[in-house]
C-alpha cells in the first residue's frame, strides 16, 4: 500500500509540468490558434529558469524568467501567424526546432551544474496523515498552484464575459469582429499567456523537478501536452486529470524498474509515448466527438475586413 501512495505522490509531481503546459495550450486553442512549438518553448524556458536560479538563488525569479521567455517566444509566434498569416503548423514546428537548438547552445556552460534540492511545501496537520499526507501534502508550492490555475482557467472560460469572448473568437472570429471585438489582439494575448504557462512548466522541470540542465530534457513533454488538450476535450479540469494520469504512466516505468520487473528498459521508457499514441487513436475513432468539442476556427487564419 505504501508503494501505491509513493507512486501517487510521484505522479502528481510528474504531471504538474504537463498540467501547466496543457492549460497554456488550451487557452491558445480556445482562441483558435494551434501552437505546435510547445516543446521548443519549454526547452528555452527551462534553460532560462535554470540559469536564473543558479545566479540568483531564487525560485520565484527563476519561474518569472521562464514564464517571460515562454511568453516572448509565443508572442513572436503569434505575430507571425496572426498578423503575417504564416502557416500555424509550419511556424509551430519551426519554433520547436528553434527552441531545441537555441537552448542547447545557451545551455552549454550549465551542463555540469546542479542546483540544490528544493524544500517541499508542507501543510501543517495534513502532512502528518499516514501514507496520504506525504503523497498529497508535501510537494513544491507550484504543484498546488497548478491546481489553482486549473480552477482559475475554468472560471475564466465559463464564468466571465472575457472568457465567453475568447471562446467566441475560437468558434467564429468573423462574428466576434463584427461585434467590435479586437480579434487579433485577443488572440495574441491568449497565445502569450499560453506561452507563459508553458514557460513556467519548463522552468519547473529544470529548477524543481530534476533540478539540473540537460540538453533536450523536456523529452517530448511539449508534444504530450498538445495531445492532452485534445484528450481533455479542451476542458481545464480534464486537462489536470489527464496530466496526472500521464504523470502516473511516466512514474510507473521507474517504479517497475525499481521493482526489478523483467522487461527491457527501452520498453519501459516507451510507456508514456505509447500511452499518448493509444489515447490519440481512441479519440480519433469518433470524429463527431472531436468536431463537437473542438473550437471551430482552430488552426484557421483570420483577416479582418475593415
């Protein structure tokens, strides 16, 4: 039983970065913009956060640096696809490749550096509950912030006028423009905010979760986050649940290795990506279900008629 709770706690830690990045991508896609550059954004933010934490010793400043780096890259992407009408798929892929190369170049001097272990945030009284306390109430404060952000995004999208406008732009930007809303500026704000959350996820990985810098350390989490938004049908709480499920699959491979399960290590490492493929295949079997839930203008350019 203790092993189960240990796996639960590790799954929450592993799923936090996926949750943050997926929430950011959800905001992008709700506004009708598809950003395939999450992997590159997270890599650049990871080295930005790590370098900042190393030189300042402050997690808060490091997270801010990661979020700022992510927002800047996403804003550049937004200008290209929203104003210059470059292809969203090609531009996103280019951003992902750029982020991988740029982070590797900038991070050369930090490959032998390791940060000190971060002290977990504890909740007095709750942390001492047998088995459940260590699993749920002894995590870094950003783990709990991810849950709060899921609640905030859900409230924003479905309980505020601004959220209604954002969703309307994702469904029919032409109608929103006819009503006088600045569609392109709202889309850019959504893209930059989504980039900031992806950047926060990247900084969390390099500053808290590892904590060290290794070239390519995001290891496909940006692509898994993209799959999660579809898996969750663009709903914040489902994103959070999906992130923890994928985090559980990731940690399960380590748990099985630790238990000495006689399976090739390559197969165990493949588990998170195999789970992603299986989920996408299952989702793709019902096209009507995707069409009903997907923002109607996702990936489509918009040119206002003045």
